[in-house]
C-alpha cells in the first residue's frame, strides 16, 4: 500500500512556529521536524517520531530529517509486536 506523506506547519498556542513542521502519514500526525540554531550560529534540524517506542535525532537538512521520520515510522510498523 502506498502511503501519502505530508507536512503541515506546527501550531503552538494558536500560532504557527517558524521552521517547524508536523509530519503526517495518510493525514495522521506521526512526527515533527524543526530547525534550531546551536552554538556559534550553526543550526541543525531535529526530528522526533510520536509512535511507540518513538525515536528522535538530528539531521543537517530538513529533507534528511523528514526522511528519518518516515523511515522510523515505517520501521515501527514493519516490526512484529
């Protein structure tokens, strides 16, 4: 079955957050990616998956962070309970 992946702006307190996306699979939110500046002005993208047991990490690009969410959601779905 082919899945539909989309990203929507993350909303906190009724406002959208710059450089912050909720990743959805088939219209259901499954994770989040967001950009954060680190020390010395170097930034990176952080990602997290909301399924159990969940996973999180960092990536150099937004695309890599979104792919990490997709891979971890798909891996969790494929593993037997």
